């Protein structure tokens, strides 16, 4: 039987429709929660991080941590294992991880107009209409982020993404489920030797993708009959060296019959390929907070020369927003800033995110201020101008402390 991949807008009777399809078709149901739990168990990853990888934009640190790509590589591996079961209903964001090459997967979308969804939300959540609309827009934003990341399309309900687009403001849950079941028997969804091979090729591609991600590489991977094609989609300063490295990594994966490294259209753009190095004894999520733009940019560049990547923000409000979105491991914090100053940032972060280690770096220091900052939970207190080696050492010490406390 065909695999059913179902994606839905919020408040479109998804749970009821899914339950009726599973009962009528007699198929196994796997939801986002099921896949996330299995991925977390198998790869020792936080469930919260896996959910964020699908529903949120990449964090400010992702350029050098590749955390989103690594999380998705693990989720794809879990999904690829499920796809070996032909009697399967995959529901939620994970349904979009099934490639088009698997021709016996039927992709379905449940959606309705805003008025209908608002009415359902008001009734189910017992909230005001304005609050319901706001909640639906937030849900739709997550869906749009996910679809844009995977397909480069801004509309998560675009008809070309699905085999069946079901308007839930015009059909009952029973009618929607019946429509899906009626389409399951179509010849185009028949399981064939070619579609089974596509499942195995996808599973191998996911394994290769994960192996590369663990080594710090995030290049696109495709597989056909065991032959792996890796595409270098960013500019590379030493192309032959990277080709050799990628080839060696891919060939260690069981089941690979051959490797081909190709250059994609992105290779000719100005962006530079970055390999993540997870072995360095320095924080991979380092946040620099200072309103002196020239100073903090120069500091970031000097740290990069020491193979320490950092994200930069120029105010207290921005810093708090970043911490709320994705906790840094170490923060280097200026004290005197307009708006929310460094002391307030220090107080809030240590109160709400005590695991973040904070190094105060100020040009307006005093013994009294140092004592206050240390009392509030700062890891270290340094004054400008700072010796870059002293700052680097403090960062490494703070990072070690953080790792020891986990």
C-alpha cells in the first residue's frame, strides 16, 4: 500500500482526519512527536532542539555550529527507517522529509480559510477571536519557515507540493478521510521495484548526510542505486582538498558503491564554504555584546583568526532576544550600553538562563563594579583594552566550566 504523508494547517481537524485514515486504511501512524522521540533516543539529542530545527529559522549561531543541519540529518535518518514500512501514515512537519523520488508516497495537505480556522480555534482554545488569529498566524509562520527551508517556497500550502489539497472548510473529517482512502488505490501510487529502490537510496543518502554532518560538512547529497553524488554549493578556496576529504568520508559508509563530487551553481557565488570544527576546546556558541560597533567587529575578526567564531549584537535588547531564541554557551558583555544596559542583561540572563557563562568586558570599570558583577554570577570581569590571549583563555575556562556542569 502507498505511504501517506499528511501536512496540515492548524485548526483543520488534523487529528480527527488522521485517526479516521489510520483506522480505515489499517496503517501505522507516526507523528512529529513519535519521530522526534525516536530521533532523540537514537542520537541523544534534545527533543526541544529537534522541534526547533523544523519550526524555527536557523539561530544566529548556526553559521558555525551547523546545529540545524545536524538535527535534520538525524531526523531524516529516523524517517528513512520508517519508510521501509509501506503501510505507513506519516503526519506533521516530518511528512515533508519524504523525497519525491519515492513515488508510492502520497502527499496530502489539509487547509482551510482563516475564518473557518479562527472559529475552530476560538471554540477549542476558548480564546478571543483576535488571539486566535494571532496564534494561527504564528503557526503558519512556522509552516512557511519549514517549507521555505526545504523547497525555497514561501507558501506552505502551494498546490504543487502535494498530490491532494483538501479544503477542510468544505469537507467533514469523515469525507476528507474517505477521499484520501479512495486515492490510495490509484495505479500511480503502486509500490514498484523502482520505488522500493528509491527508499533504499534515500536511506543511504540520509546516512551519508549524517556522516558528513558529524564531520562538519553540510553539502547536499543524492544517491542513485548506491552511487553517491555530493554537491559543493558554496565557493571553496581549496576545491581539490575538499573533494578529497568529502570522498574519503563518504567511502567509509557501508553500502556506497561509488562517489562523485560535483560543483553546484552556488560554487560561483561569493559565499565561502565553512566546515564546522567540533573538536576545538572553545565555545561554538559565543555571543559578543557591545554597542561600539567598530570595536566589537574587530574583536570578532581577531577571535576568528584564532579559530573562534562568534555572533555579534549591539545592544541589550538584542542580546536578550538571542538568548531567548537559542542560549549561547559563553557571552562577552559590555556594561555601558543605551537602553537595556549590561548589568540588566547580566541579571536577567543569570536569573533565567543560569547555564550561560558571562564574561564582562567593560571600558568603565571599578573594583566596586567588579564585585557587583561577580556577585551577580559573572564568570570573569575584564577591562578594555583587553589582551586577546587573556580573553581567549577566559573563554576556554568558561567553556570548560560549562561542560563540566552539564
